[in-house]
């Protein structure tokens, strides 16, 4: 039957790299990709792999040229794929947990012990299709979102090869219905969701900083109406604060602000302004919003 890969971002790029390394690019009919203004798309990298290996390459605008009787496999794809005989989706969570948006980010913020990838059939309701395969791996904190992406990219490649080989052999790809009562959802994020909430615990705040960093927009705080970006933070030994006002600086440690949270303290190790310039506290008495 054959299939097309709809690839975006590092995960799509890595899967293609692995297919090339394993001499498995012959299992696909072509690759679809496009530029993405919200984050690094790896569009040129994906295109280059295709051109070097004589794989048909299509821009997203050229979808109407494709043979819709074939299977579409979505890897980090952000748009709805219509009219193909089957659509197979690769998703950044162990479904039915974290259906929806940026599930890996949500998983890291929540401090999950395991992360993973699910392969499922695409249907009209997002991330509710039957599960074809899953892979998981144990992680240890602290871990950044980029480190987590690098790790699960290997799972993407393993699962993609597994599915492609079944398709090439004409094997029926069976899926298992999800347990609907076990489903949870991860909401979409906008600019407001990148701001640290000082009413969180210190460990959650540190995980948040790590989870929304590169390739995302980074954790943010407000100081006197100006937005600052926190690139690195760490848990600082707690003390007994009788009037625990969240967001206030309680100590300076090697020039870094130590901030009161709902529980625990957080040291802001690296802070920059929105132009990327290093920011230093102008005084001790500071309240972040």
C-alpha cells in the first residue's frame, strides 16, 4: 500500500535520519514537511535528507498531489490530515494519559517518572483512536525539555520502523481501544502560561523552568512591569518563614535571587531580559510577579 511521512521538528528530522542510517527510506513513498513559525521546524534539514536519498519531498501546500489511497503517518505534525485511506499519529505521551497539546511538557512539569510515545489511529476526536503501539522510558530529574526530546526521539524512530515494516509486508496493523475512563487531557498553552506561579512548590517551579525552556519560549517572571526570562533555577534549602509572601526575595546567594514559594525556596541561577541580556537584581527588596 505504501505511506507518506508527515514530518516536523527535531523528532521528524531524527526519524528520517534513522531511516536513512538503517536503509529503510525505501519503505516510504515520500515526505511532507513545512516551515513552522512557532518553533524550529527543521524544514531544510528534512528536505536535505530527502534530496540526498532520492526520496520524494512535498511541501504542505502540495498535499493535493499525493495519492490519498496510501497511509499518512504524522510525526510531530501540528495540522489535521484529511482524506487518506488511514492516518497514523505518533503522540508524545502514554495514552490515554495526556491527550492534547504539549503532553511532554505537562509530563515533566508534573514530575512523571516515565515518559513515552504512543502510535494510534487518527480519528475525528483528537488522540482518541485505537493504540497500535507504545514505548516508555524512565527519567530522572532534573531534566530539561530538550534532553527529554532527545530521549523520546529514539522511541519515535523505533516505533516508526516497526510500523513501516508491517505496512511493507502487507500485515494488518491492529489497534487496541483506549480505556476512556483513564483519559486525561493536556491543554494548549499561550503566552500567559509561561509565567512562573509563585504559589507553586519549589520543586514544581524548577521542573517548570526546565520543561518550558528551549525549544519553547522559556519560563518568565515580572519585575516592575518588565518581563524577564528564567533560564536556570534550582531548589534552595527552605527556612521557616512566618509571613510567607510568595514571590518575595528572601536571600541573595552569589548574586542570585532566592525567592519564597508556597513551599520551599527557589534560587534563580540565570535570568535574562527579553533581548537576551543578563539581568542582575538592582537591590535586595524585590517582589516578583
